């Protein structure tokens, strides 16, 4: 009888502890188990989905569930799920949505709208999804739209802010590359060369992209021998991995070996 009483009290204690656990604590426990599985696997997705069912206000799980849809290329599932996370934390999720619009969907207009909205939400703070300010990302968006004037303006703003706050060596080197491309497209070759040289300065003189565009400029200026030397260097840099690229998606204005070989052939 005493043993039965102890067993009964143990069961009551377990249920009492479980009832004291909040929905958030239970959702977090399920979520933490789920993310140990490979991202995008059914075990992971089902676990995260279960966490959101336990607590629909658990923003981290609501957001993470959208990531699997994003990386699987399922926009019709990604966007509705992501927008649920936006409702729970607009300050963090709106600039991040702009970043995703930019890189995964090349939806420059919606990306810019989200970056602009982030300025309204945090007027005294510069949001920085993926570690770079929304000014940097807007510069890339406008370059994608071929609005070179606005692209240069936002890269100017980003670069000048970084220099004032931390120094030029803290500037993301691709900002110089992209601003150089914007100048190149408007045939402002001297400004373009200054930016490509800055990119090379902070990349230990290794950048297939910067050298490719410099070679294009020298070709246009009839400096054929200089262009030939640069394109050879660009090919070598590319072969050892010094070129602008991103995980998961193609970067903006990404160059390929075929581009380098085509320019080399033009110069012969």
C-alpha cells in the first residue's frame, strides 16, 4: 500500500511539474530538439512546426519554419510563414525580409520598401541584416535596378558612415567593388578605377572581379597591353577562389570563367 501511495504521489508530482511549464518553455524544448536535425529535413520541419503549434507567438520557431521553405525554393509557403514572424517582431524581421527579397528573389522594389520601412521603425538606429547596414543593401538593390545614381548615393552613405565610425579598413570590400561597377556603367572611369583599387587594397591585391572590370576600362581606353596583363591576373585569382560569390544563390554581377576567357579573346 505504501509503495502504491509513493507511486501515486510521483505521478501527481510529474503532472504538477508539467502543468507548471509554460507554453513557451514547452515550445522551446521541442524547438531545441528539432534544430539538432539537418535543416530542411522532415524531422526538423515537423519538430519546429510542433513548437509553433504549442506556442504560436514563439517568434524564433515561427521564423525558422519559413527558412526551410525559403531554401527549398517554395515562395508560396515561405512568404505567408515569414509574414507571421513579421507580425511578432517587425523591427527585426522587416529588414531581414528585405535581405531575402534581394538575394533569393531579386525583388529589388520590395527589398527597398522593407529597408525604407526599417528606417521608419528604428529612426535612431541603422538596421544591419546579415551584418551590413540597410544602406549597403539598398546600394546593391539600386545597382540591380540599373539606377546607378541612387546606387552610388547609398554606397557613399554606407562607406562614409563606416569610415567615420570605425575606419576605412572596416568597410565591406564589395561596397567598393559595387560602387566601382556603378561608376563603370556610367562611364566615369576614373572614379571606377579608384574604387576597384580600394577593393584590391583591402583584398591583398586578389580579386578577379576588380581586375576584370579594370581590364574592361583599359580596353575601352585602348590600353591593350595593360588590359591583357590584368585579365591574366584575374583568371589566376579566379582559379584560386578570389572572386565575388555567395552561398545558396548567385551574387549580383557574378563573373564566371567564360566571362574572363571572352575578354581575353577580345584582347588578342
